C-alpha cells in the first residue's frame, strides 16, 4: 500500500515566502526530494511515512544512492541525535519517528548521539551535570519511547563514548582547519575552543560503518555533512546521505520556531492534558476570522493556521481526513475552536501513549546504551 | 648532604646573549629560581639534584608555595609528559630524571601524559597508528626506564585515557575562547581544529588532585600554565606551579636545538656505543683551538664547548670533577679530543644501564598504565 497524495501539497512557508524551501535547496546545493524518489522509496518500503506523503521531507543528498544500496543488498545505516539541555518538545521528537520508520522498513542500524558536551559548551547557564546527567537521561527516555529496535539501535552520550569517538574525531579534525570551520560554522573570536573542535565529534559516527550513512535532519545541519562529504572518500568511507525536513512551526505562528525557553511556542512531551489544551486554545495562531459570522462567511486560512499545520505535519495521518478538515475549515464550516479541539485531542492521545512508553523506557536505558546487540558491538569496536 | 656550588655557575647561553634567561623570566613574568629557594629545597630534600646545583632550573612559578605545601604536610603532585612522534633523545629524557628525583624525595604522585594525539595532529607525515601505537609504546619504555615509583606513577595515552580527560577538558575549554587561544598559542587560520582544542586536554591533568600541581618543563610550555592559572581557582583547584629548565644544547652548537630529524644534533637513547662515539667525535661543537699548539697556549672555551656543557648539564655529577675539567680545559691542559672522550664514556655508561632498564620496562608497561596503585585509582576516577 502506497500513499502518495500528489494533488495535496500545502506548503505555507513557501507560500508566505518566509522560508523558501526551493531557495534553501539552491543555497545549500542539495536536491529536491522528487516524485521519482518518492515512488521508488514507496515501492521498496511497501508504504509511505507521512513525512514523505506530506512533503515534509523536501530535500536530500544522495538518497538515490541509498535506494541503490537497498536494492543491491549492501544496506545503509541511520544516524541522528540530540543535544540535551532541557526538556524535549514535539518539534524535537517528530523527526525520530521518521528515523524509526526507516529502521523498521529496512532493518538497519540506528546510531543516536546524545551530544551532551555540545549543549554544555554552548550554554553559559548550563552546568556540566545538568547536561550530562539530568537532561541526557531525560531526553534518552523520550527517544527510547519512540520505539526503536533495541538490537539495532545504539544510543550514546559523547562524554561516555568519547574513547571510541575521539580516535575518529582526531582523524577528521586533522583535515579541518580554522578557516574552513569558521567559514562553515560561523565561529567567532569569542567561540570557545570546545565548540571549535566539536564538529569533528559530530562527524565521527558517519564513519561507524563502511556503508553509506543516512541522516534525517534539518537542512541547517547540512554544513557538518558537507565537510564530511569532502573528506569521507579520502578516508576510505562513504559520503554521507541526508534527508532534509521542513521545520514544524511554533504554536504561536508559522514563521516562528518552537523554543524551549518560550513554553507558549511549543508542547513539551511532559505537558499534561490540561496544559496541552490551554496552550493550544490560548496560543495556537489561528487562520480563522475575527467573528463566527465572518468565519462562516469567509472561511479560515489553513496555510497560516498552526493547528491545521500540526495536524498536517504529523497528527492527522489519514489523508482523506486531513483533506476534509482543510475543506471544512477553508469553507467556514469548521470553526477555529473546533479545529483546535481536534488538535488537542490528537496530541493528548499521542502523549498518553507516549507517557506510558516513556515510563517503560526507564528499563531499557541500559539496553540501548550498553547491552543491546548493536550497543555491545559498538563498545567492543576497535 | 647538600651540594650547592655558589661560586660555580657557567651560563653560556646568557653570556652569549643568544638565550638570555633573565630576559625570558621578565618576558614570561616568572620568577628567578634563587638561592633562598635552593637552600630551603635542599634542607627539605636532604640533598640536591644536579639541575638545582648547576642552575639548570633557572625559573619557577609558585615553587615557594610547593615548599610551603611540603612543610604543611598537604603535599603536591607532579605532572609532565611527552608527545610521541619519533625516538627519544638525551634532551627529551633528562627532565624526567628531575621529576623522578622530586618524586623520590617527597613521595608524591607523578602523572605522565603521552600526548599521542597532539603529535599526530601536528605532523602531516605521521600516521595515527605510528603516533598512538608504535611511538607511544616506544617512548613509554624510555620513560619507564628512568625508574619512577610504580605505585605512585600513572602513565596515560590521551587516546586511551580520553574518557577521563574529556570531562575535565570540556570544563576548561568552555573558559578559553579562540582569541585567547590564538594570542597565547599563535594559532593561525591553517591550524586544524584538533590542535585548537588540544590545550584543554593538556591542562586537564592539573586538575587530577585537589593539591598543587608542579610541572617541570621548558619555559616555552608556560603559556599552557598561564591560562590554567587564570582559571584554576574559579574551578575550585590550585594554580599550577612550575619549574623551568634550561635547554640542553644540540651537539652541533650551543645555540642550536636538538632535533630528531637531524640525527647529528642529538644522541638517541637507542644509539649504540659506536654511534655515540662517532657522533660526538665528529659533530660535537668544540671550544678548542685550531691546533694542539694553540690549544696548549690559549686554552679551550668551556662556555661554547658542547661536550663540556653536556657534562655540566648532567653527565658529570661530581662538582669537584666538573670544576677540575673546566680548569684543565680552559688552561689548555686538557685537549678537545680528551674532553670529548670523557663525554663518550659517560654517555655510553649511562646508555648501557639505560638499555637494560628499558628492556626490563617491557614488563612494567601494564603496571604504569593500568595496574599500579595510582594507575588503578585513576582508571576508577569518577
């Protein structure tokens, strides 16, 4: 079963010109994720993740080679991560569901870096203990709750796994001089020397296997992989491939970014039902009209309505249903409050299940970090 | 028994103005190692190492506080190291004898960093394996041969011990921005990002104990410790103390530096008796006259004669004997060839014993790195 909804492609960010994804593709020198790729992936996977159906994956590097590696039987591996400095929100966790889907479909290894030192080095107000103990542990529970394969997934904290990362990072670091790093990452004189070295650590896992690495991430992470792609083959490895995801907008407006430090912009994975409801009702930017009368007459605008966008991005998986919601909202048949209510229910349903999985995750931490089949192998790696 | 030879202080580098040690003290903002310190150290140690008697230790930071810590019973610890990229020569090993002497006298811990990654990152022609395996092992044998206390000494390779170094290095790195690092270490745009981070690694062991760290080293290493001294107290540790040693000159001339890549400038610890003899006879810069007749008449100049300087620096420990040699050479009674012959014999005697100790060291590598009392503690360190 393959779901690709060709005639249904709402791209509000492009429409509004605030984030022009075609421009990003041009600017970063990547390729658009086109219908040919989608169809081929769909036929290999047997179905399609919502992120492909809804064009959330908008760009890529070398994904056609990943498809080739799948077909040839060589396979590939997935690499993603999280820098722990606070609680995770919806925007942080959703990309992990794409990673999990790819793992399920192709039975591949997933490496998840908990870049505790990165966040510690970046944030003046964050203690070493909070980054490497408190938030690392907290975020790992969230990630495990997504439901990765415990024998094909390795979750590692940089400060714990550094003995294996450092040798690879050194080989990488030797090939990156300050000019290059400065140009690519925008380092300044005030940047600390830990941050300057860190890109070498972040690149190290792309050399965990002598297969192609696939990284699902925001396109803003692309600079890391551009350098990796410049040096990988000279080091006897593959250039890393990537899938680039559109940003899920802030509750407060489609041109804003969710931010942990502004709770009204996001739903945290730990928000309770009342908080979810009150945040969405109060803060979710609405595409509706000023009065019910006007709304019935003129209809709402789903392109700027954040509740609709969140449903579209992830929370209403059913293509027929989301299409109906869009039509009803646009026509004025559905009111903003009703639309918000749908999102509240969807998110609370999602979080109820998530909370339970998160609770169960506590017993799986050691499996994903140390005892699972892949984890064990990685700790024994030379 | 205390040997301090007040009236005997040949300081050829100062005399010649090529290396003005007083100027270095001024430039680096350190303090001269004066008679008061010498006398106090002598009375605490019960005797004096040749480096103090001969003013090879010419400068220091906070050594008066080290003496205070000895007297109060708080104690201190020693930290030194080596970046392995080739065979060690006489100039590399002699400072370790001072460290060993201090350990013996005050029963303190010694931490020896094998900065394998530093050398690897610095040298384009050095492979990762050569730095971290071949030369690291080779140099460790040389260091063990010096005779450190196996339960009070920890030898660690950065690439192996990084799991313990990294957390400390991160805390340090967060306090050093690129401007500061650039100003202090002279980094350029072409410097790789590994080298830029490395100072944080090199500083980490100064925080191994909540006691004062003493580092015997060339004054050229002082920049590392100046930064350490700026940040240590804010991190709850002591500012590191240091002893600065004069350079032992190259065989080929007192204003040159021994260099591994120019074998004629140095005696390697693995040079055999014939090589030692031939290098000294051929290459040791002589302070003698052009002919025997002239030499008998005018006498030699020990200030520029490298053979004399080497005897003075380390190889003729007996103060009365070195004084006699100096007088005989200066008067013309002793010829250059005779002076060289004394050095050949002294070095070959030293190396014969050293070779045997080096052979025995092979069985001690695991003790110093992993199994000795201090090593074990350090691997268990949180």
